[in-house]
């Protein structure tokens, strides 16, 4: 039977149903043990202890208790002690008192060797004593009352008594232990019995069936009794090898945690047994900054860190919850029974607290953190695959929002059927060259010169019409398409830049790339090959990356940035002010200009706070020797204020709106033919665009 405290050996909580159950079984069982010893009497015990057979049996029972036969890696099944065969044989030959005394000694020795807690040792003694007592009652009903000095040896006609006594032993022990497991892991006792009965019945049947043969040998030749160790050892090693293969197939080799295969089985079991008033929760957990440890200190240190994380997770969940490793630094936690979302979030918060405890390895201290996504059955998904997918979506939301823990929200699911269909349409649009670029000029606020144009992606869906980049760009960022989409846009922008430059319109074209694109070592190669093929200078193409890169570890993208700088391709920081940047990180990033987010710029005439923010950003950027560019310049008043603050250039609908390539060409030719204008005449002209 499964050991009721396999998950954590900390003991039942005082006053809990499990504590009440343990207390009752231990009280009744130890009372039965005491009564049996009182009935035994000192003279009979001394007479039995004087025989060599007694000590041979004690040794065999102790060894059998130390090395149970493991028939399954499931904690619900557990191991079957081979001591059962010898204990049942002593019960038949020498009676109840001698059997429970030997078994109690064996359980105590095993408990001390394995450092089990007192409640576990006491419970095991009690449940075995009660199982032996049930067998003794059955034997008594058949008129069989053996004692240490008045032994009994079975014959062929005693098979019914032996069978019923063995069944009583197995039934009582099974029910007592399965009830404890069910209470400990908060599972249905029916489920525990179903999981245990098959594997355990086979092994118990073999052990209890061999016990009468042990009695016959004990009666006729004591010296031959140890020979029974040989078949038991064969069974033990065969079962161990089988269980090891089963364990390897269902568990992660590094951490020993359940793998995806076992997680699927446990989740399906939990879903099948879920009650109407409860939920099943599935967490997906991803470590933050783990790749930094692997890249910096090597995989051995990373493996040690994963083992520490696994240990912390398993000791932070409730008994019965399942912690699994899905691969890399990704873990899953299954809550087979949870009251509601609030209780699930409490568990998730406890996990994060456990993980944020500093870890000291290789003489260094690491601060860990994790992002956790939560999906609940039946609220968010009806089966394992959807639960896992939606917990993954929630985890991405937690990472993106830097909140730590998030529940699945359908409205924010970029993997909904509609969005997946849109992703397929985007794939076809790239293949068919159905995506267009519009170009928005960037204008100097000091003298009106055109400093460049920004390429903005546009998609006209054949059925849905125009689709905003806000809708399809984040979708591409989470998929395999982002790299291909970036390459497509860069090629298209470079080809347009070449047409302009070779036509005398030497205007740099800026292209937006994501922080993920900077992880692509092929990006500099694509730019270098394109510039050479089109005979363009490096400064004909500018790259713009959002401020989010400052919130991630720049070590990952540093090589790409250095290669781009060596190539001579300028880099700008876009949407500045919306993140949580630090001056130190900004200094380390090799950018030429910083673009202030339009959400601040549009309100500088209305909000003193936004005006102070914009002014501070401009001062900061200029103090670092970088250019400041304002987005969202939509009125003459805003342009005037920005120029007074020292902002270098601006973009916005008041200055010039995004235009298709043909219109942008006409606009550029008209502007670049004009001489430098005074600021006032420039503003008046732009106001009519």
C-alpha cells in the first residue's frame, strides 16, 4: 500500500481530518499491540527468544521491511514490504503476539534507518497490528489458536482458513493505508483503491501464498528458512528494474520531477474526478534570467539551480499537488482540487516567495524570480491541452506585464481560433507580398530639414479590410513568423531606399525591429548583404527598437548591436518613457537617438506632469550626447514647445502623415528641392499638409 506521507514527512496538521484519523488508528492499533503482548507472557517470550529460529525470523522481517518491492512509481501505489511473507508465517506458526512484536521491531528499525517521523512509524505499527489481528480472528473462527510454544503447521485441508485470513490481512491493511493516502492527498478513496488494488494484490497474493511454505520449512528444518531470501531477492530486483524503467519514462532525469507524460495522466485523472464545487488548476512557471546563469556560469551550475528550484517547488505545494518539469527552465504545477481562483493565486504567490529566496552557488548569490500563468478547469479550458496552452498564454501576460502571476483572460489570448486564423493569413500575405510600407517623414524642429522617413507596416486584408499593426505585430512576435516578417520589411524598405538614393533623394529609412529581432545573429548579415547588393551606404538604413529592450537582459542582444555598430547602421530607441529604463542601461546601449513616446508629447500643452517628463527626457538624452526625437507632433504649439525645450526633430501628422511610397516620393522631391527655410515659414507650410 502507499505510504500516506510520501509527499512530505512533516506530519498532519493538528485538528485536521488526517490528524484525527491517524490518532484514532494509532490509539486502537497500539492498544491491540499492548493487549497481544500482555497475553503473550514473559515465560513464553523468553522461551521463543531462546531459539535460533526466532532470531532468524527477526532478521528476515527487518530486512524485508527495509527493502519493499516497488511495483509502481506512483505515490498512490507505493511499495510492498517482503516482510509480509515472514510476518504472516510467524502469525500462523507462533501466533499473533509474536508476529506483531517482530513486525513492530522491524518498523521501528526501518523508521530509524530512513529517518521517518514518529507519527509515520506509529501509524505503520498500528495498521500492521490491526491487519494481523484481523487474520488472527479469522484463524480463531476456524479453531486455530497458535502460541509461541504451542505452534501450528497448516495442512492441505486448511486452505480455506489460510485464504480467508490472508484476504482479511490484505483488506484491513489496504483500507487503512488507502484512507490515509486519500486524506493526505485530498483524493477520492475510490481513486486511491483503484490505483493500488491491482499492483498490490498481485504482490501480496504471492507473499501471503508463500507463507504456509515458510511455516512447513520452519517446522522441519530451521536452517533452510533463509533460502526464501533468494526468490524474494529475484522478485525485488526484477520489480526494481521494471519500476526504474517506468520511473525514467515518466520523470525528468535531472530533477526527478514528473515529466509532461506523467503530468498529462495526473491531469486527466484530476479532471475525471473533479467535483462541481471545485476547480482543477494548472500553473505554467518560467524562470526569469535563467539563460543568463547558463550562458555565464555554464550548464552544470544551471543544472544545480534547476534542482534547487525543483526542491523548493515540491516543498511549497500542498500534499497531492503535482510539480512537473516540462523542459529547460519551464515547470508546471497541477492542483487537482482547488476551491477557487483566489486560493489558486495564494498557492502561486507562495511558490514565487519560495523561489525569490537568494541562492548561493559557486561563491555567488543569485536572485531568482518567476512568471506564473494560471488556467482553471472548467472556467478556462475543458482538457489538458487547452489548460496547458492557456496557462502558457497567462504566463506570457505575466512576463509582458512584469506582474509575476496572471490568470488566463480570453480577451487577451493571442492564440484564440480567430487569431490563429489571422496568423495563417499573415503567413500568406508575406508569401504573396501583400504587405505595404507607408513612410512618415522625420523633420528637424530647428530648420525644417527632412532628416529621414520611418517605414510603417500596413496590411489590407482581402476580407477584413485594413488590419492595425497593433493587432497583428504582437501576434507575429509570439510566433515563428516574426523573423520572417522582419526580414520582409527590411528588404522592402531597403529596396525603396535604394530607389530614392539612386534618384538623388538621400533620405535615411528607419525600420522598426523588436528586441527579439536583435537576438537573431542573421540580422546584421541580411543588412550587410542588402547594402552591398543595392550599393547603399550603411546610414541609408536606420533601425528602431522599443524601450522594452532596456527591461530585458542586453547581454543576449549585445553581439548583434555591436555588429550593427561596426557595420555603421544607426540604432534608435523608440517609444521612450513608457518602460522602466535606467540611466545606466541607456548609457550601455549603443544608440544614436531616442524617440519620445507620443503619449507624453501630445499632452505637453495640457498636462504639467507630461511637460516635465518630456523636458526631463530631452535633457537626459542630450546630456548623453544623443539626439532627441518627439513622436506625436500634432500642432504648431507642440512643435514650438518642443523646439524651446531643445528637442532635435519630430514626427507627427501636423508635420507629415504616413504616405505610400509613390506619395512619399512626390513629397520628398518637393521638400528636398526647397532651400533651407526659416522656422516660421516651415511651420506654416507643414500645417497645410
